[in-house]
């Protein structure tokens, strides 16, 4: 568990890192089209696909995400819940598996749920998650 000093230190670090960041609230397709270039790295965390997690319902279809990402010039990292439809759609891309904990919904469930997620990239990465 991080102490308050560490939290403050992390905030300062992030604040400096994001000092020139631009925040936009737009549809993901518009943002990707606007900023795509050879030097861009996109991180996408779309609504989960067909899970029982009610926090984020699947308002964005994986095919819509795939369609916009397949032709970009830049790099992307895409996180999704581990579902065979997602694996099939992004077959041929780099797919890393990782486990995570869903804090959201903990109150209703009474426990922190462990789940498997996928990190999908359009480039080779030298990191393995467990
Ligand atoms: C799994 S959540 C991501 C949560 C986020 N990473 C965070 O830590 O808060 C999915 C997010 O996609 C957003 N979203 C839904 N449709 C979208 C769209 N068409 N374009 C951009 N974002 C969208 C939702 O508002 C939601 O915040």
C-alpha cells in the first residue's frame, strides 16, 4: 500500500509528465484520425466486450475498434477483456495476457474480482505479463 508521501510524489511526477498534454473528449475514431502519425502511440481502453461487469457496457463494438486501428500509421496498445471474439478479431497482432483486479463493483460483490485481460499491440514488445 502506497504511503501519502509516495502518492504525492507520484502526482508530482505525473503532473510534470502531463504538463503539455491536451485533453479531448471526443469519439475515439475522431481522436485517432486527428492524431495518427508514424510517431504516435495510442492507448485504448474501450468498453468491455460481453462481460458481466456492469460498470462499462459494450457501447463500442470490437469490430469498430478494429476497423479504425487496422490502417493507422502509428502504434497502438489496446486493452480488452479476454474473450475469444477479441482474440479472433486481432489474430496476427501481438497479444499479451495479464491478470488484473476489478475494484469497481467490489461493494456489490463483496470482494475484489480477479480477471484476465488482453493487451493487444501492432508492434513487437519485449515484456511478458503474468
Ligand atoms: C473500460 S472504460 C475505460 C476506463 C478508463 N480507462 C478509466 O480508467 O477510467 C471504457 C470507456 O470508453 C468510453 N467510451 C465509450 N464510447 C466511446 C467512444 N465512442 N469514444 C471514446 N470513448 C468512449 C466510456 O465512456 C468509458 O469511459
